C-alpha cells in the first residue's frame, strides 16, 4: 500500500471511552502531522513530529495524546473527549518540516463524540 | 494575527471557467499552496507558487501577486469531477502552514 493510510475511517465514541487513531505512511517521509478539520473552518494543526520527535504541540488539550514509535507510524490516543471534539482528523506527512515541501494527507478519521 | 480569506462556496457550470480567489495577511511569506479535497477524501496537492505570476498545469492554473497578498486558482473546461473543496495555504516566515477555510465548488450540468 502506498501513500498515507488512516484507520479507522469512522469512529463513534462516548465521552468516557478511550480510543486510538492510527496513521501509517509508506513514503519514506521524516515528518508527520495531526490536523483537526471542522466544517467551514481552517485546518487546525495539532501536533508535529520530525524524526519521531515531537516538535510542536499547538496548545492541544491533554485529552488528546500523540505517539510516534517510528517515522512511519503515528497514533492519536483519545480519552474523555467532549462533543465539540467531533471533527475529521487528518494525518499528513512530508519529507522534512520547515520547508516548502508539499504534504501528503490521509483520508482522515471522521470522529463523532456522543 | 495571520489570516487567509477565500469564498465559502462557489457555483459554476460544466465546461465553463471559474476563478477561486485567496487573499492573505501573514507574518512573512515562503510560498502559497492550493489543495483539492473531495468530500470524505484526503486533500491532494495542486500547486505551489513562490514567485509572482501564473503557473499553468493542464486545466488548472495558479496565480500569485506577493505585493497584493493575493492568489487565485483558475479552473478551465470544468468537469463534474471538479466538484470539491479548494484549500489555500501560505507558508509563513517560520515555515508554518497557515490554512484558509476552503472554498466549496459546486459544478452544475
């Protein structure tokens, strides 16, 4: 499989649940990102990893916890979420951070918090 | 603050031409991207402009004027499959991507 793959595609969870989103890239990129996409709003950068090290946490609430075990895999662990956290969560990768490199995005996980 | 403005929604007719505008106010500029996103799918890269002028790629062209803080995406010979959201994003002086909210383009037969 090529590109950036995200699982699951859809997730419904209660506010007391714990779940994880998974992202995998097969492009040999060194940087990976989590974005939140809400309707009619700009993409919100959540976390940036470069060579497995977290380089940015954009004031994201602690109920979102990222994990990057290697340059190809990125997880977003979710617990005690709120209904306003319902959104499309996109993973992206790029060759490096801090440069004019195009991003390759996954298709996203549509999260609904009930 | 940093800001990217683009129209929320546009409608055009199959076979016609449409221009989607993007204006930006950012702290520095290191290039502007356009991405296409079909409903329920990943955003995909369309173009990158860092110098003023027009870049043409088949039916799609992207224009940049840095002095005016302005770009547009021009789509010619519109097809139904062009119905999608078009996202404008600017790379600021810290090489952070600043995103617009996207323009939903509806193509009618």
